[in-house]
């Protein structure tokens, strides 16, 4: 029995991947995108609920903290 070599793909010019590895990679990317989207939506809900901080206040604190470094 002769084994056939699986086709490989070049991903972003860096890695050769088999089709199974490519599918797993795409699935992981999609999952990461869903996670990030959910985090953004959760953050927007927090802002709507008044849980966020005033960015001017936040950056003023950072500026004071690192002014004399």
C-alpha cells in the first residue's frame, strides 16, 4: 500500500501545513475572533451600564505616574 502525501499550504509565507492542520488553524482563528468580538460586546455593555472609567482621568493618572521617570 502506497501512502499519498497530503497537500501542504503556505500560510502567511511562514509555515507549510497539511489540509488537516490548515482546518484546525482556521478553526482556532475563528474561535479567537468570536472571543474577541464577545469581549468587545461585553465591554460595550459595561460602558452602557456606567461601569467604565473616564479616560481623561485614567490618562491623567498615568501621566502623573510616569512624568518624573
